[in-house]
C-alpha cells in the first residue's frame, strides 16, 4: 500500500488519452507525412506511437541503428521495403517488423501506391528527432549527411556505416 493510500489521501488516476482520426501532431518530412498519436507524454515516456504515410517511390532515411530504443512498424496498407543490413524484406498490410536496439535498418516505399504504417518507439526518445528534422527541412534544403548524423546522435542513433 502506498503512503498516500495509508494516509487516506486521494490517489492520482492516470488520464486516458484519446486521439481521434483528425487529431494528433502532424510532422511533414519530404514526401512522408507522420501523425504523432502518442508522444510519450501519456505513457511516462515508455512508448510513443505514430502513423506514417509514405508517398509512392519514397526513399527512407539513411540506414541507421538506435542504441536505446526498440522501433516497431505495423503495415496498415501498401508495401514498405525494410532493409536490415544487406537484406531486403517487403512488408505488406498486416505485417509487423520489430527492430531491436543496435540493428541497422531503413525503409522505403518502392511501389507506385502510398503505404501507411504505424510505428512504435520504446521508449519515446525518437519522436523529438522527427520534430527536429522537420524544423531543419523547413529551410527548404535536405540536411547534409553530416547534419543528419549530428541530429541522430542527439537521440542515441547513428548512421549504420559499414553495417557491422
């Protein structure tokens, strides 16, 4: 029993978060539109969730690895190609791809149709990276590889050079 309960005081009840189909924070990254459904603020920063729409023929980020978070991708529609090291995996609707820390990966939409996926970040560390990237793209120029690597490094992520 908690001290508060023993003292007879009120206990805080976690607030339920409901995000409707037209709600959430929108982040635009080139031809990808991301809708942040949970940024970690309602989960004690244990989990973040985003829905991403990848336009046809969208190249993804440079292959990279995360040191501190798992990343999950559930394909809602279309086909997303995941490259893990030197292996390609085409994931269609209903496929779940889980990427543990330290695993080199990237993704792209190689098809002529949009693809939609739900992404999880455990913990929520990486959501702020997408915000930072959008801010950098607002200047109208894509970031240099050096700028991209510097932004990734702020969120325990690094380019997967050499794929080792």
